[in-house]
C-alpha cells in the first residue's frame, strides 16, 4: 500500500467522517471531500460552522473513508492546513456549483479551504481487525 492507493480509495469514496476536538469532546460528522492528490486531501467549509471553529482551535483531525461495497475503511490523520488561494477558491466554486448557488464567491470570507498534506493513513477491514496497523506516512 502507498499514498496513491489511499488517494484512489478516498476519491472513489469521497464522503469522509471527520473527527475534531470540541474542548475535549470528540465531534464526528460526514463531510464531502473536494479532491485528493499527492499534495493532500482537500475540503471546503464555511466559517460559520462549528467544524471551522474546532479546526482553528485544534487543527489535528482524523478522516474516515468507508468503502461502500466492501466495508473497507481508510483512516487518515494529520494537521489541517488552511489554504488562502483565490484560484483554488474559484476552482472549488466551478467544481461544486452548489456553493455558488448558496451565494458564495471566490472572495467570500465565509468560504475557507483546508487540506491534510502530511500525516498517516492506514486501511482497516474485519479480516485485518486484530493485525498490527500498516501505516502509510505522507
């Protein structure tokens, strides 16, 4: 397994369960991944959402991607990095027209992008449940 396998799996199963810290209380919610490549796993959120405030306070997060057909799980842990790039914001609005439909523009301060560029990942299945984790560092 390598990071390319992780990218492919996340792209095929783009709904990530995102775990954050809310003053010591774990919070988990589904969030659609925008895209993944060798530079990271990319997402967008609104600044009015709790997830944004939680990541600002503690950028250490974990993602869980679940394979729809086989129950295989990819877990990705790392530090969220905020991205201030107007061209990427434009692309996010092109790729995700529902954001523009909600009134967001590339210069909207409410629209923020983040990625996990460095961290660790591993796959889990029922068959490998008790095996040592085979972590992939990226």
